[in-house]
């Protein structure tokens, strides 16, 4: 095995530079061209930008562990962890099995009438306004309503839930602000004091908190049940909201793809996969090594922080020919890694797909085209690729 990576100047590979956050794809292409794994010396992290190598890291939970942290900041020494992403087998297996059944296809399918009704109401309201910011008007309301249907939790407002969900990932980033931690604590406090006591009689929230999940496997003592519910609830908001905002922007930039979807709404489910590939909501996911490991012939030392660059994997031409072109008919779009893979595949993936498919289908029925009415504003988040503002005019069909 070789432990020699390409020689780079300090800072050249920094994913968190403002210009790289705004438009990361030139940097991603450079990274892929430099090797399967590269050491970024300024932050002391190992970057894995290629599809095959990142997939191998995410599937090898024995050598690349999640229990020491799945974000930029290590979980070691942190008071609370997110049980679904920051654990390894057998602990992870126990926790996942306790909450997996409600996410089975048949169970999620029962939510479809509510999801489709929400999509209709959201689009109708936006069309009535005509000119909207697509982020709070279209992208964010759907996951808010979907999480209420799934968990039974009804937050004080959609805007507050969005702030809480944003804080979950921002609190573990290099540029974390104390406000992010304050918001996260506020979310957990509300959950314990108001959210859980207000749950309806039969819902996922009560199943987790009162029964320890379907199998009863979640520990009754300590914060495991609370943090598991919080993980499902908050993680499903930011990611799906990012997907929907990114989708609208991409379809504005490539209107021929929107015309194709309007003519062939049967393509919408595949379009969702292609949009996830094209603009992965999660830019990165982290793993740690406890012993020396190998990635594509590059030796990774013990105690290393390894970053699977999900945003880059979707643009890898070895997996996706002509990757910088949005193609809603792409045959292998679903092979993307945007929702993870293996034992840490996103638990809520079936619901996220249903939300996005329902929203895009309703939009194809009702919206002839989107027109920009101002400059879009990207979020400064180093974890999520999303918009803070996306001003548009909806031209009715």
C-alpha cells in the first residue's frame, strides 16, 4: 500500500472555504483527479471524493466507524449522541431494528394521502401568491407536515422547526456558532416539555418513547429514546427541504427538463433520484479509523478523520457519464449515495422520496414554468447544500 498522496498547498483542498461552499463542483473535480484519498493538512482530514471509494468507506463499518462521530466534530466527549448515525453494530443494529418497521414500504404508503394533500395545499397557496420565496413557500412546508404525519410532533411553527433542524448539523461544523448549540438545546427542551406530552395516542413518537420502538429495544433509562426520536424528526426536515429547493433551482436552470417532466410525469420518481445525484443535500459524511486502513491503495492511519464527499460522488464520471448535465431519464440515477448506503442508509429515505415525488408531481400539473425574480442565496452551511432564499414567480399551467 502507498501512503503518498498528491502534494498540495495548505488550504487547497478545504471544502469549507466560502467559494468552495458556494460552488463546490470545480473543487470536487480537482479532488477526484488527484487520487482516491487525499489528506487535507489544515483540518487534518482525509477526503474521499470518488464514488467507488466513498461507497466502500460507507459500507465498511468495521474499519471506518461511526461511533466516534459522523460529523466534522468528533462525538467523543459529547454529552448527547444521535443513536442512528453515531453508533456501530451491535448497538446500531439494536437501535435500527427498534424503529425500522414503521419505515417499511407498506407503512410509509399509508402516509401517501396526507402527503399528497399537503402537496396540493402548499402548491395552491404558492400559486395564489404568484411571486414567492420558494424556500419557505414550497421547500420547507412539506417536510414540516410530513414529520407531523410520521411522528405526531407539531412544532410551534414551520420556521422554528427549520431553525432547529439547521442547528443540528451547523452545531458540528467548523464555523459553528454558539447560537447553533442554543437552538439545538431549545429543540430538545421543547421536545421533552411540550412535544412528547402533546403526542396523539397512536404515532411513531409514542411508540418510541413509551414502548422503545417496535421491538422494545430502545433503552428506557437515559436519553436514547429521546435522541432517537429527535434524530428522526429533525434530520427529516433539513434534508428534504434542501432537496426540494435544489430541485426547483436546477429545473429553472434547465427548463427543457421541466418541460419533459410536465409532458411525462411518469418520469418524476426517476427525476427525484437524478436531482439527489445532481445536488446531494448532504455535502459530506464522516467516519473515523481506529486502526490503519486502506482506501484505493492509499494508507489511512489509525485515529484518522475520513470525509466521504457525497456531493462529489454524484458528479463522478466513472459512475455517471456526463455528470454535470441534469438528465431526468438517467438510467442509473438511483445508484447515487446522497441518502447513504449499507447499514446507515437514511432511515427516512422512503418518506423523503414520497415527499419529493408528490411535490414535483403537483407542480408539473399546476406550474408551466418558474421565473427568477431575484438572486438566489445559498446557505453558508458546510454540511447541507441548500438555499436560504430562492425568489421565483410561478407561472400557472
